[in-house]
């Protein structure tokens, strides 16, 4: 019987322990004599010398060979007994012994194989681990010489146990010290956070923003915690550094995701929604708000008022998203529900309640403004402003910007209502507030100032105060350029809008070069925004291309203009899917200009194709003043046959008169040629021409005759022509302005006053306010020496507009 030494058994146990710690896959060949090992990292190690020099392995091989020999001898003996015909019991006993020896041989063979595998794994371990102790280094060297027992003896259990206990005790002491240090760092982090928050409200110190940022960074450096990261995010958001706000908010979610309370998670998703909203990522914003709302439903806290306050806030934020997405009924529903909840929380916190109430009324006002329900918008915005004025009395620094926002909103609503003096008054009050706030914190309040200046620029543009409008638009552009340089995605669109407005100004100011340069920059902004994956407002993009086409038209750049008209018409068709009337009218206008350009460049087939587009929508919207002007231009460019082939003969007869009318310089000469043309058309009308297009064109000619008759002081003729024009087509508003002047200059004050009072404050489609048109007409006549003492009464009646 073969007996394994105690040393060999101990060595095997050591290898088994090493194998249990080794997690790497190792693949060995069955032949130990080759001694190859392939590690999980693909390394191949030759360990033949380890097996060749190892006495333990030699002992195993010797035992295995001995059992192989004994087994062979016993098998031979059994075979001889069978040949000799010995009794079966002797043969059976012999075979039993063979089976016993076979089991012993297999057992030793398994031990040998296991030994071989474990040695190879140990070789792989030495290849993988960093040799950072003297014991391991010596053991490795002995192992490589095949001295496994000696290698094992180096790793003395008692010594290692003692050292282990000492190190674990040291770790416990260090952990305790680390815990103490961490606690102190949390305290210090809170101190820096408090310093940052206190500094945020001290706007008058030097390097204010840098100081606040430094204090937040120090707080986070000491210990990243929910309060300092969330307040850091809020600071970036207030400074319009939205990319940084989003970065740190996502960092906060990653750092504390599983540890956040339900209310902290609601705060985070609400904040994320606000950031996405500012970035015009409405889909992402809606998902964030809905996630916060879903979490709110899970909250089972006892503080009912807090729950309702959160709910009102989230519903209001969702209402803003739905308004931006054009879901106006849904937006109104959410804002009304938010307002209802807020009103029910009146006794919770007076200041906070008033702030939220004002926000609800303001948001609801914006919904009504977008729905063009301007009186309702005005009512809600005035309520918001009244509340905010109360709040600003208590805390000017905190609520001043809220008053500024309300005034910005009111300015836009008054402008939509045609109440230009009130719009200007509101915006000028807001301008003073924003200028003072911007001095204190440009990062936070510059955006509000840019909105204010953009709105003021539009007011001055409509008044014809071009220099004042330019100054306001340029200020808005400068601010938005600065904001876009830091955060391109959210602010490139705002910059493009201001550039669009500035380009409109230059176009009306007859500054085509400035208009072209400005609008090209606007289009570049939209292209950059697209490249960044941002959402482009197609209405503003349409406006930009339309303005660009106007600049190219004035510059006579026909070939380039063809491509621009193609783009702008395509955009108009896309926008017409959701707003058909507005953009089909624009298609009619742009297609007419495109047809004209193609006619000028001898591309007649393409011109006729565009002409069919403008004809289609001109017929559909013929009652609209804008379309009527477009229609008259179409007749002028292409002749009556375009609309009604039966009227082709009138082109031939009337062409001489119309060309003479256009060529005439003096007002007297113009009235003579117009009268000839009108007489011709009246004759055709009497003979049975009933085309509505023809009748409207004749009404427009009567309007021109009325105007030039006022200029030549033939006021009775002017009145008669205007009344005939209105009789033919009362939908042309400019005829009524000529009638009002004809009456006023005849001394028929009360009749004229009736017209002025009826239209005062109303909006003339496609032009501006009636007030402005009336006053511009009177000023125009005054420059031509036509006036009357009652003019000043009418000016007083109409006001500054």
C-alpha cells in the first residue's frame, strides 16, 4: 500500500486554497510532461521544469507507477488462473483484487491530475499578481525550482496571522479617523454652501459671480451632497448657463440616484423639465414633468398642502409645454387646474402663495395670448402684475424681475390689441427695471432685458421711429449673441429672431445692404442650431428666408433668388399643414414673386407653374386685403387674361391709360390718366362684365383716384371716388382712409370723426394699427401742403399712435 507524505498532502491543500482565490479561467493540457498553461488573458506558460524538479510530483508519479505495475501483475495472474481452469471462487477473488487495485490506481491518478492542475493554476497566479512582498517573491522562486514544500514553508501561518490582525486593527483606527474627517468635511461643505447662498443675494460686492461659483465649488470639493449640487444647478440655471446646469443635475442623479427621497426625486425631475423647457426640448421637458407628477402620486406624506403645492407647480409647467406645442386647449386646462389648486392654498404661506398665484395668472395669460384671446390675456396679465407689484414692495431684489416679465408680456398684448401707447408705456417701465437688474446680475437678467428690447424695437418700428427701433434691436442682438456664445442650443434661435426683426427694420428703412448682411447672419444661426441637433422654429426660418428673398430682390440677384423662393415656398407648404390660411396666403405672395423672377429670366414654363399656385390661393382668399394687393400685382405683371380670359380685350384697351398713369409724375396728371382708365372699366361694367376680380381692381383704382384728388385739393371728387370704391368693394381698408381725409379737408368734421372713432385702436390687417395709418396719411398730406384746422382735433382724438 502506498502512503502519501504529510508534506505532499499539506501542499495540495495550499494549492486548493490558492485555486479558490483565483477567479481567472485556466485551461491545461492533459499531458503533465508538456506542462503548458493558457491563462484567461491569453498568456502561455511553460511549467515542465516545475514538474520535473518537484519531489512531490515525483512521489505521486512513483505511487501511480507502482499501482499500475501491481494492477498489471494482478490482471496477468487472473488470466493465468482462467487458463489453468482453477475453480471460479479463486478467479472471483482474483478479480475482486483487480477491482480494488483499479480503484486505488484511479484515486492516485485523480490526485495526480488535481495536483497538476493546481500547480499550473499557481503558476498562472504568480504570473498575474504583483509581487509586492518578500515572502511571495521567495515562494515564487522556490516554486519555479519545483520546491513546492519549501515554498509553502515560507508562508508561515502564525506570522501572517499576527501581521493580519495588526493591519486590520490599523484599518479600523484609520476608518474611525476617516469617519471623523468626513463628518468635519460635511460641516465644512455646509459652511461653504451657506456662504455661497448668502453671497448670491449680495449683488453689490466685486467679482460677485466668481465668488459665488468659488464658494459652491469649495462646498462640492469638501463633499458632494444633494443640497450643494442642486443649488449649484440652480445658480447655473439662473445665469442661463443651461449646459452646465444640465451637466451637474445629471451628475447629481448619478451620484445619489438610489439614495434620493421621493420628494428629492420630484424636485430633480421638475428642475430637469425647466432646463429642457428653456432649451426648447419640449418632448424631453414633458417627459421629465410627467415623471415628477407620477412620483408625486406615489407620495403618501401627511403634508397635504405640500403635495398640492408640488402638483400645482408641475401642472403649470406642463401647461407651458403644451402651449409651446400648440395644444392650447390642453394648456388652458392645465393652467386653470393649477390656478384652482393654488387658490385653495391661500393660508399656507402668504409670500410663496402670492408668488405662485402670480405665476399661474401670468401663464394663463400667455395661453390666451397665444390663442389670440387678447382681452382675456390682458385680464390675467394685469392680475399677475398687480400681485407682483405687492411682492416687489417687500423684496425688490427678489421680485423685481417678475414685475419686468409681466410688463414685457403686457407690452406684447397691448401691441396685439393695437393699443400702442399703452404697449410702449408698459415696455418702457419694464426697460428701467431690467436695466437696473442687469447691472446687478447680467447673467441672470440679460435675457429678460433682451425680450424687452426686442418688443420695444417692434413698437418703434411700427411707429416709423427707425433709429430708436434700431438701437433697441441691436441691444437685443448683442445680448443674445453673448448668451448664444455660452449656450448655443437654447439661444441661437432667440438671436435669429432678433436678427430677423432688425432685417425687417433695414428693409423698411431702405437699407438693403444692412438688411442682407443681417438676415444672412440669422440664417447662419438657424444652420448652426440644426448642426447642434437643436429644434428650429420653422416660422422664424420662413421669415428669415422671406426677408432674404426681399433683400436679393432689391439687389437684382435673380439666379440666387430662384433657389431661395423654392426653399421659402417649401417651408410655407409645411407650415400650412397646421395653419393653412396664414401660410397659403404667404404661398400666394411668394409664388407671384417667384413667377415674376422666372419671367424676367426667360423661364416662362416655370413662371406659369408658380402663377398657378398664386392664382389658386388668390382666388381662395380673395377677400383678404393682403391677397387683393397681391392680386392687383398679378394683373399688373401678367394681364387680366391670367384671371379671366374674357377680359383680355381690356388689357389692350386699358394698357395705354395704365402705362400713362404709372409714368405720370404730377398728381394732376395721374388723376387724368386714372379717370380715363376708370371710365373704360365703368363702361365695361355697364356692358355686363361681372368678374369680382375686375370689380375689386376698379375699386382699387377709385382708391388711387381719391388719394390723388386729395393731394390736388379736389376734395369733393376725392369723396365721390372713395364712396364709389367702397360701393364696389368695401373690404379694401385703404379706401376708407382716403374718404376720411376727403371729409376732414372739406370741413365735414363730424362725418370724418365718425370714421376715425370707429376704427381707432383697431388693427389693419397686414399694415398695422388704423391709428398709425390715419396719422401717417395726415402727416403725408401736410408735407404736400394739404391741411385743415380740424387736423389737430383728429390728432388729439387718435393720440400719439
